[in-house]
C-alpha cells in the first residue's frame, strides 16, 4: 500500500485506518529518518485503538517502551534509537506480546525485532518537506 499523508489530519486519519487493520500479535515496525513522523503515526494509531482521541501518548525515546491497555488489547510502543546493543531489546518484552500489538520505531537497531515485524511502515519526507510518503506492507 502506498499513500501520501498531506498533514497531521491525514496522519490521524491513517492511524484510524491502521488501527482497523491490526490483529493481536502484530508487530509494526515504523521506519523513516528523524522527523519523518514515526511517533505521530504511532500516537494516532494508539489513540484509535484506545478509542480516546485525547489519550496522552508520550514518545518512548527515553523510557524505551510505553505500555497501554486498550479495548483492542495490550499495546506496546517502543523506540529503540537509544539501544546500545541489539540484545537489550530482549529485556523490553517486545516479542512476548502475543495477544496485543507492538509498535517499534528504529527496529533496525535490533535486527531480530525487525525480522519479527508483521507490518513494515516506511515514512519518507518528500522533496520540499511537505507531507509524508507512506508505504505499508504486511509480511
């Protein structure tokens, strides 16, 4: 699937759509350079899963992982950017959530987590910097 997200509203709308596609056990790798909107997309999708547009969804950059209980089941949102070693990802329990959904930013820092992803989303900043080009594939 290819999509152009023109702005924050389009990102939120896609987050709603993505929430409807997810199944328990999905691991979603959200890829893209710094500033591509990885956290914004995860935030929109988590809010949709929680059925709470005002839910506080902080970036997990420093905590590494943020857990959520939603009507759709447990959700983990991880950011592996600060990992010193791929083995550190094992302590986060990202591959142990069979009945929930896991969002992982910077999964390439832990190749075994990236390999376990069932959905790969790539966000790219187009020339000029307006909007985002999104690519999604299910493995």
